[in-house]
């Protein structure tokens, strides 16, 4: 059993804590200065505390805090070479963290689907088997180079918000056609979920799957013609590019330090 500490019980930290709880077999300590944040995750971990020094009792320590307070957290942590520190903060380079700890450093960019154990994660650094086990228990992960973390931040870190945007648009289209909100949202969200799982499990490309759904002269091809003639794909690419640029800007701030 891997003893795990999560420093920061905000949105991402709490999602990770809940996901590990649902996976079972994990001993998790949540650490945060906000008593309300700790209260919200108390049922999903072995212990909650505002004492950051307690993190050093774990085998793997996740630092799930805002980028601008990562350095302050690292200054208070005293970890040894046989421990692993996993940083989640966007834009914080691995070498910045390595200079401030003796622990093995892994940088990841996860997303909020950790709570439902459907998280997509990009990981870089000295990814240990213990970290692989933890990530595997809350979703899927890809090991990438440090130079790819900005684009990974945009694709899978920011990506859920982009998907939520399209689910909302499809839901509103369903409501406009006569469905009530609950029906439209359920059908839209489940459709995205099922389509995503098909892409993960099927060997065909996205284009091949589109062709499989589009019957000649059918309803789907009519809708796809509208999308193909629109700027929807370009808009999504621009959104990803904007998120990537922001991740690069955050990283540059640490380079300046």
C-alpha cells in the first residue's frame, strides 16, 4: 500500500483524493490551511491536517496548489531521496522543483475527471512505479517529454472545459428542439462519454469513426456538412493554442526567477 499525501484540497486535489478513495487500497492524508476544504474531503481520506510537515510521512507527496505558492510549499517540505514528489501546478518546470527537494520529482498535468476515475494525465520526469500505480487507479496517463507539458496542459488539463462548452451547446440545441433540460443534458453528456470511450477502445481513427456513423443521405451527414463548412475545428485549435501559450507564460515566470 502506497502512503500518499495531497497538499492542497482545492478542485484538483480534492478530485484526486476522491478518486483514490473510490479506487480503494490507498492511505491518503489531505493537507490544507482551509478548514472548509479539509472538511469537504474528510470522508475520503485517512487524515486531514493543516500541518504541511505531516506530508513527509508519505511515500508519494502530491503538491496540488496554485503555481505562485509552489515555492513556499517546497520550502516547508523536507523530503528524502527515497520519497517521490508529484507536482500538479501548471507551468512550473520540473527542474524548478528538483532544485528545491531531495525527493524524486514527477510533474503531471491531470484533470478533474480523477474524481470519477476517468482522468487523463500527462506525466514527465522520473516517473516511478508507485506513481504509475496511483495514476492508473484514477484514469489513463501518457508519459511525455518536459517540452511537451505546455501542449499537454492545454489538451488534457484545460480540455475538459472545452468539452463542457460543447456539451452545453448540444444541450441547448436539444432544449430548443423540445427536450427538457435534464433530458437534453443527459443525452448530450452520455453521448460525449460514449464517443470518447469508443475512440479510446477502437483502433479506427476519428475520421473513420465519423464515416461509420454517417449513412449516405442520412441525418448525421447533414449535420457533419454544417460542421465541415464551419470554423468549429479552427476555433477549438485556437482555444488549445491559447491555453498552451498561457502555460508557456507561466513557465517563463519561473525561468525569470
